[in-house]
C-alpha cells in the first residue's frame, strides 16, 4: 500500500453513482467558479485543491448530484484487502479519530466489505460537532471528514402543482450549472409556472420570466406570490423574438418544451430551433451562460450546428423513461477578442 500524501488535506466530492455524468458536470462547474483544479478523478470521486475561498463557497452551496463533500485525512493507494486496510488504520490510531456518523462508501469494482463497527472498534472517537467520518473505497481509499452530506430535505422548498414537469433535484442541478452573479439577472424564456427560477429568487437574485401563453404567465405570478418571491419581472413573449435589448441578462436557464411532439423532422423546424438559440445568445451578456434542458432530437439539431462552435461548453444525457431522454446543454457566450 502507498499513502498518497499529495491528496491529504484536499477537498473530495463523492458523486451520485446513478447519475455520474450529471454529478461530474455539477462538480466541474463548481470548480470553475472557484478557480480550482482537479488533482484526482475516478468514477464517483473527484479531489481538488483546497483554499479558504473554496470553503466559503462550499458553505453557501446546496448540491443536487453530489452526495458528499469533505476533507481527506488519509489517502491510500493499492489497498488489496480489508485486513491490510485495518492494519494501516490500527497503526495510525494515535493520529486519526472518528467524528459523528461513520459511513463506508464503496464506489469501485473491487469490494472489501468493511463494516463501520470494525472501524469504530479500531479508532478512537472525537467530537467535532456536525462533522462526520467517511471511508470511501475506490481505486484509492479516502478517510475523510464530511462537512456536507446531501439531504433531499435541504433542497429548495417549492410548493409544486400539476404544471411542474421537472423534479426539484433536476431543477437544482440546472441552477448549479449557472455562474452566479449577485447583481445579474437570470431569465427563463419558456418560464411556464416559474419553478426553475425559485431557487435564484430565494437567494435574492433578480429574475425575469416570459412565456407565450398568458395562462402560464398568470400561473407564474400566483406561484411567485405563493412562494414569497418578490424581485421579478414577467411578460408575455415569443421566445423567437424576445422584446429586450441585447446583452440584457447575465444567465438563461430554461426547460424547452419537448416530448413526443418535439420531434424535429423538416428543414423549417430545424431552422426555427437554430433561430431560437441564436436569439438566446443575443440577449445574454458577454461571458454569460445558457443552461437548457431539451429532448434528444432537439439536441441533435444543436449538436450539428454548435459542436465546433465556441459557445458550446457541456452536454449530458439523462434517461427519463421508455425511449425518452433529456439532454442538459450549457452554452457560454465569450468575447470576440
């Protein structure tokens, strides 16, 4: 076994294993926002450099696809068996202690079947408040202090009704792909009942919503009032011809209508969809981001148009049911220079 001293004291992210690509994208966007870098990555686990700025940012963030965030106390490579790992932990009993709830996370193909009780009987306990201990077993073994563990109870408290088409965990995922700007405006051109924007409103960010359907506009106003959202502007508009000036909003987050009726077959339909994205790029500000949820058919049109384009940054696929898939796409508007 090899102790990886270069990974000790770093920040680890334990990713959701059922949506690994989405979790990895959420992690990457957070890393970009704090100007850090990955120093280790494997399926289900990312480790990055640590800094005071990163800790401050983590304290303000609620993740969607990231199960746990913590600090690595020990990193071990080439662990062959449970016995060899337990011997190492026993040798380090004067340096390591267990705080809070102890959890074993096996994320690799190889299983060593370690039980929390075995670790508890080997290492002493220490009281560090609301900080827990995790042992993550993958290509490397991490013993870490977990200061964030995902809880569905901590996701935004939104009172949904029958008009909601997306789960709260997926809404939160989309919102976490946006580069937040305290003084910026977040816009949804297919706003519907407004659910995608509630999280920004709760943080005190100004939001802007439009929809072509006046009934949905009325519904959004009702929902904003019902969820104590005050700093918003709403107007009726066609997303192909948005009546606001260029570079007016800092970010766009939107769930484009899709389903069985979203099949794009004719050249005219393809042109309409490309025109839509061009209009969104017009209204978002320089270095602003556009996060879109769309069908796989819609994505194929944009992939062909933007795959070599400077605006396309990320795209991940999510299986919904049967043969229906959702694609999350991130465009970022860069300066011409």
